[in-house]
C-alpha cells in the first residue's frame, strides 16, 4: 500500500504546477465556505443575543391566553393580575433552570415637550431585572450598550429613554423633561412628568420615531394599574428552552392559569427570516464552490490520463488490474483533496486570527452604531467541509479513471 502512496505522490509532484493550482482551488473553496459559515453563525448568534439580552426579552414569555390575537384591540382584558404573577413566580421558583423572572407592561400614548405631542410606544420593565438579564449575556451583541446616557434606575421611576428619532421630533435632550399622556385602563386620561435619561437605538427602524422605554412603575402609574401584560423568563441554558416551555405549560395549566408560553424565536420573526435568508445564501455558495472544486479535479485527472496513456498501458501490460488503475488515480485525487483541505484550514485559521487581531467593526442592520465584526470557528462546518471535499475528490476522479482503466493495452502503448 505504501508503494501506491509513494507513486501517487510522485505523480502529483511530476505535474507540480497543475497539482498546485488544483490544491489552491480546493483550499480557497474550503476557505470561502467556512468563512461564510463562520460569519453566518456570528449573525445568528448576534441576533439571538440582541433579542434575548440587549432587548431584555429573555428565552420565554408568558401571556394571558388570547393576548397575542386580541391584546392590541382589547389590551385591558388580557392583563395578568398580581395574583396570577404571584402563582407563576411560585411555580418558576421550583425550576433551577430559571435565572430571572420579570414582569412587563407595554404602553402607548402621547409624549409632549409642552408644545408638540407625538405618539409613542414603550415597554415598561423593571430596570434592576433588565440589568440582571444583560449581565448573563455571552455574545458581543448581548453586551452591547445600545443607548447614550444613563441606564434606567429602580430609584428613578420617572426617568425614561427615547429613541434618537423621537428626540429630534420633539427637540428633547438628555436631562430635559417631557409629559407622557395616555388613557388608563378605566378610560380616563392620565398624564405623568418624565425626565429623559437616555437616548436609545430602536429595535426596528419602523419604530425610530415612536419608541421609548420606561420603568415598570412608570408604565403602571400611567395606566393606573398594578397588572402586567407578560412575564419574561431568562433561562440558564438556552438548549433547554423547549423542554422548560413544555414543563411550564403543564404546570401552569394544572394550577388553573390560562396562559400561553412562547419561546424567544416564536416572538422574533426577523431572526427567523434572516436565518432562512443566510441558509439559502450559504447553500448557493456551497454548491458554487464545490462545483468549481469538482471541475478542477476532473480537469487535473483528465489531463494526467492523457499525458500518461502509455504509462497506463505499461502498467496494464505488467499485470495491474483495471481496479488498480482506478485506485491509483482515485488515490491521487484523494491526496489533492487532503492537501487542499489542509491548505484551506490553514488559510481559514489565518483569517480568524486576522479578524481577532485587527478587530474590525461594522454597522449591522437595525443598529445605528458600530459593533465588533467577528467570524466564528464552527467545528461541524469544518468536519462537513473536509468530508465533502474528500468525497468529491474521489467521485470526481472515478469517471476519467474508469475510462483510462478500460483502454485497450495495445492502443495505450501505441498512443502518441
């Protein structure tokens, strides 16, 4: 067997230039696929971290049944009472997977600078819980500070944050005052003084001129209620999200609580759409790259067969079977795949090192400030790429190799 390996290596070395370009094509294909794969994983993880940690939406969210369908039309009918929240907290306290449980109340109304008013939408959250959720972030986007100014505080109920677009519309600066107005759940008009303590980035460009964030106590005071519309749950391990959801649904149902438990990706259609888009892009890139790799190998093996026709005839005359000829060219092709994969791995490690060293930044969609750009090392992509390259190298060599093995010995020996 070692003799065949030595012979295959010598044949590759004999056609060094052609072998080198084929190895480069395979290596660049490996680099392209795994660089794109690492970037897509970075995008997926960033979107996930942004939604769960930076936007404080957690892994699971509990709503009263019917809220997602009818809550916008009749929000007061689908609120969770204090007793409901207390029961759910007691159930959640029995689950060690749960890290943070925090209530929220989404509000809307008019925000005024004293002269001009405009519509605003805001989640009312407990500032201390928001900071606790952010402290468990692991990715870049989860730790990103998406606001200017100070964080909201449990001790400053009237301190709110508004988007840069809303700030420009009303000419409100950090530290200035504003008035928030909204109907209460009983239908009366209520107004509260507020202080702008932070300017935030909207989670969606469509909300740039109308989004705000307020403490939960401020939201409840404006609506004149102690109820909330959802309970946000942060888990210790996101791989347990579906399992914990199923357990909670059973336990809440047994306790007589008519609620829906939704996972973070069920409530984040943007993440789902972006993931599907990048999956398609990755698949198309994969097909293009490996088509080029296959054509390069087929061309190399075919040219080698044409140049070594007499050699093939000689080997056949010396008693080498047809499968031996096929095996020789398959081994040469396999070695091209191995060397190309090794080269691609080295190049990919170089790219990963360069990105980590130079730390480039960019402005991704739906964020108005620069964040670090990263390319992840994805071991399963590397394994799949190496296996695919080796398989393709073998498959690409079979057709021309089998054709060479079927040559008539006399014709091969007399080939000019």
